[in-house]
């Protein structure tokens, strides 16, 4: 094995271990979804093909016939998923940095409200980001979008309204949309609120950066009449890979089923 192959294998194995830990950490705070499940599987596969003794053992176990063909097919699938993930992640980064039009109305997408009525860390990040946007754009209004889930004491929109007005935002600049149960409905009902109130057709979507690409796709699917820019809220670093990989799955589902 040449020196460069050795270096690549060492780097691959080290990256796999780091990513494995990164995808496992959210489980300790009860965050388990398709994002970290897929991330853990990909990390284990990357370690297996990077760690030469383990990879050699797998090759011997799947030496010939159907087992060898299946082994190559599995490797091909994993490589395709990784290439797809890299491409989609690049598109997510571009979408997260798309500048909104001047005077665009903020469309703030809701997130979990805790049982005691306080916003979750993700929702609080979106609230703070929306407040900064309104402060920097005094001519803009905002639609606060999010209904009430079965485990939430109030609608996500009303929680955002309460926190933002307590922080000094003028309530007359805030419009509530409290019926939506998912991101598609966020846009469907919020665009209706904007049209009803004669608001600017351009929107500045306030959500986490990993979510901006799917949000833009949904805006196009809902036939938004203006432009859709991004005002991206920060995401906790320990949760970012899990939610980003979850978007790898959510994007094709959105394109195929408009959910």
C-alpha cells in the first residue's frame, strides 16, 4: 500500500470516527431521526472501507459469487449516497446565503414550543434572527407561521408573537398564521395572509440554514409571486449534521409528494 493510499485511509477512518460521534451525540438529548440514523450508517461504512484490516476481512468474507456482487453493489450504493449528499449540501449552502430582495416581508417558520410555553432552542434562534431582520429593515413586516402541535401548549406563531413583542418589536408589524402543521402549509397559509394584507410579494424566509433549500422549493411549488431570499438562523453545532442529513431525505420526498 502506497504512502498516499495510507494517508487517505487514515484520514477516512479518522473522519468516520469523528462523524460517528457527531451523529450519536444528539441521541443523548433525545434527538433521533432519519438524519442521524443514516449518518451513523454512513460513518460505519466509511470506517469499514477506510480501515484496511477490516476492509480486507470483508473482501475475504465476500470472496466470490453472489456475496461478492452484493458487496460491490452495497459499496456502489454508499458511494452514490455520499456523492448525492455532497451535491445537496452544496445546494443547501447556496440557498442559505441567498440574499432577500429589499423590503421583503419576513416569513418566520415555526418550530417546537416546549411544554412550559417557552420556545425550543431552534425556535428561539429563529425569533432572534427575525428580530434582527426587522430592526435592520424597518419598512418590512413579518408573518409568524406555525400552528399548535398535540404536545404544544400554544401555537408556534403565538409563542413567537409573545416573545418578540416582549422584546420590543411593534406588534402591528407582526401577522400570525396559526393553522399550519408542516412547512408546505406554512407557505400556503402565510402567502394567503400576505396577499390578504397587501404585503410585499417578496419574502425573506427566516429558518435554519439547513432548511432553506427545501423552503425555497416549497415556495416555488406554492407559486409565490415574488422572490424568496434567505435569512438563516444559527443551528446548534452538535445538531447540525443530523438535521442536514435529514434534509437529504426530505428534499426528494418534497419534490415527489409536495408534503
